[in-house]
C-alpha cells in the first residue's frame, strides 16, 4: 500500500465532505497533503505502539560502571556521533535508527537465555526506566545482550514529491482504524460547526476497530512469545 492509496481513501471516505480534501473525488489539494501526512504519521505511531506490527532486534555490549543504556541512534556503532561509548553493535547494511517503541525482552548472548525484565525482587533483572532505555545493575565490559523491541513505522516524508512512491506498511485490517484516527484529528483541529461531534465519532470508530482486533488477538499468532526464535535458529 502507498501513501497515495491512503490519501485517496481519506478523500473518498471520512473526509469526503471537505472541499480541501477533494469532496469525495479521491484527490487532495497539493498544499493540504503535508498536513494529512502529519496525521497519518501520528496514526501509524499509535497503531504500531498498540499492536505488534513490527518486531526488531539489536545487539548491545555493556561497559563497566555504565548502568543505563539509551537505545538511541547516536549510541550505534555506525553513527557519526562523538559519543564515547557506542554500545549498540549494528552494521552499515542495517544501521540502527532509534525506532524503539517498547522493549519486549533481553537475551544474554553467551547463554541464549532470556533475562527477567522489570522484576524488582530478582537480582538478574533488567529494567526499562523509559520506553527506549534499558538498565542493568551488574554491567561488565564485553558482555553482550540482544534486545527485542517493538519498532515504529518508518517516518513519512513531510512533503512527498510523489505519494505513489511512498510505501506504507499496514495490514489491510487496520486501514479503517488509521482512516478514522486521521479523520478524528483533522476534524478535531477545525472550528466549523459540528467538527467536534465528527471528531469524537471518528475517534470512537478508531477505538472500536482497535478493540475488535485486540479481542481477537489478530496478530499475536504471528509473533511468538518473546524469544524462542533465538534459541531455535539463532539471532539475525
């Protein structure tokens, strides 16, 4: 699916009453596209945070005396930053971009065992003081760990030259939720009569769509619990 497809669906669907968005014609004025791209990007963040749509992994190495490790691009080995400890061991062919939404699990590379996470009474436990930071109470230089995390969708270009070339990776089942999220926030920013009611209606549709898939565990079947993949086939 491409950005042009989403724009057309918005024009034909939930934004079809607005002249600026094509009045149901399927086309949108060029100067209005950046605003919609902003809202689409925000909708993708919301959906990728809520559902396990993209699971990624990184490998990191601890350092004596350093207890907290922000999972940010400037700490990656391929980064051009001047950080002293580049503890994220990425590769130029697959550089770490800092796309962390939530840490799922931590694996000890040496033993291939999953470590406790956020277990206060466990001496071996790691912690997540923030969504993109991990902490250990026993750092040791040279120890390596693999982090499994829920990743966000790649950021969309703010003012795309050709929306038909901008790919959006989203299951078809979640497209109605995305459209409702976008429409809800577009109407939420309008001062016209009835805009608030429409905004609330679209956001209610978004919530209902999401709950439908949460109750059905739509994507859980494709995401094995944590890290059996590491033990079975090694980390890639």
